[in-house]
C-alpha cells in the first residue's frame, strides 16, 4: 500500500466523522433557532450526498441529518431565454462583483492524465518483447468491461506516458492498461476486475508481451474503499425557481429565457451553462418535475419551476461558480415572476445563501484535502456516471 493510499484512507475516515458531526450540529442549531426565527432563517438550498453511489441517490436537505428523509426530485439549473432585465439597484455589491468576474476555467483536457493514476485506477503492465504499434491493441482500446478504460504507452522508462488511441502512430516499449476503480455507478466489482484482467491476458500473446499480474481481491477492496470515500464527498447544490400554485411557467418562455442567458438544451433532458473557453459545464437547469426537458415538452407543456444545480466536485473553484449560479437564479426568478426557494418551499434570503456558500466551500476543501481537486481530471473521472 502506497503512502498516498494510506493518507487517502486516513483522511477519508476523518472527513466522514467530521461531516457527520457537522451535520448534527447544523441540525441541532436549526431546531433551536426555529422557535424565534423566521421559517427560512436556517434554510438552505438543496445539499445532496450520494449514499451509496451504486444505489438510488439519497439527497437530504441541508438541515436534515445524513440518513434522513429524501427530498423532492433532484435539483437542476435554470436560466432565462431572453436577456434578463434586472435593475442593478436591486443587486448587492457581492452580486455585482461576482457577476462581472470571469467564470473559472476548467482544467484543459490535455492536463489530464499525463499518465496512469495508480490511486484511482486498477493498472496492468504489459512488457512487449520489442516496441509495438498501438494498432496491435485495437481490441483493448475499444473494449467495454463496465468501467472506463485507458491505455498508455511510452518508448522506454525515461519517456513520458502517452495516452493511446486508434490514431497513435508511435511504437511503444512499455504499455499499461488502466481501469477506473469507482465512479457514481459504484465501485468496480470483482467480476469487472476479472474481465479486465482477462482482456489484457488475451491481448498479450499477440503482441507478444509479458503481463505483470494483479491481485483481484486487493483491487476489489481498493475499489470499495475509494467508492466509500467519494460517496461522502459527493455534494450537489440546488436552487429552485418556482411559481406559486396554481401558476406555471410556459415551456417556450422558460426555454427562451434560458437560452438568452447562455444555457443550451442538452440531450440529457436539462439545460447546461457552459464555460465559453473550455466547454466545461458549470451548472445546469432541470425540471422541478421528474420529466426531462425536451424540445417537444418545452413547446407543448408548462412546469411549476426549475432547479439550478451545482455539482461541486466537477467544477474548478466551486464557491465562485456558486456565486455565479446564485446571481443567475435571482435574475431568473425576477424575470419569470417566480420565487426562489429551497427544496421544502421556504424562501431563500441572503443569510441562507451565505450558509449555502459556506457548505460549498467546505465540500470543496474536503475534496482537496484527499487529493481530489474539484474540476480536475481525477475528480471528473470519480464523479462521472
């Protein structure tokens, strides 16, 4: 076991304990404060933990302890379709400064994966008898075993690893096959690890190459440990823009306002707000109802509201992205004549927003503490699916 793995495990245990204690303190404080405070004084946007990641996601609200009742539908992000007309006089100084600040850039894809990541991937080394072309690995490059695969090659031990694709033109004296140990669909199973090992073993004779074997039992254990750690770090924040019953928002109006504000309807049934320079999704907008947004549904139907969602692990500088999402939510609510509420229908005020931002910062720092930098290639792999 490497030093980094020991650090990850120790940090994960400490973090889990800290999160549980913190949530209990928040709950107790909220319960005490509700007697003499407004109903929304301690309310916050939807804060969600995936627990466990391989089952239906349990997404409690900020003031419900872990294991409490699951809230309404998953949150999403929304933006108006026409240019929003919001008077600057109604915005606080923090909103004005954040609104003009550049959104954080996502780490470029090339910065990824300069090589295999032994802390989050199951790795099998191939030792060819002589340098080989990537074409000989075609069956492996296109294989599917249930978890993402990556292949790397290098000319010799002193060279940098190169990600191998069908278009790779070099010849490689060393090759490694990598399978992700965990993502939001859960930990890699023993069956998947065995399938991965068989895939590499079947390719080796045709190269020819020797295979450095792995311990499937140990790899399955590592996958479970990593998945448990990530489950406790998996946080999403939702801000709901909602009409008072029985009023609804016409789909065509919602789409127009969202697209005019920079959102684009994505195939997954939600709108995405994308960073102009990098193409990274910063936050999303989805239906408050369980139905996805589609071109047809938006043209023919209406909805009582939509949810802006920030996926903390998948963006660089989450607090800053939250500031941007908060401004978008306020503008959207104003333009559509809707309210801005948490998942229990309680209005969100500036005090509640400040508390949510603290949670975003805490979640961001917790990820960084275990060497999963928000928005990094490592984070994007672990929090995909």
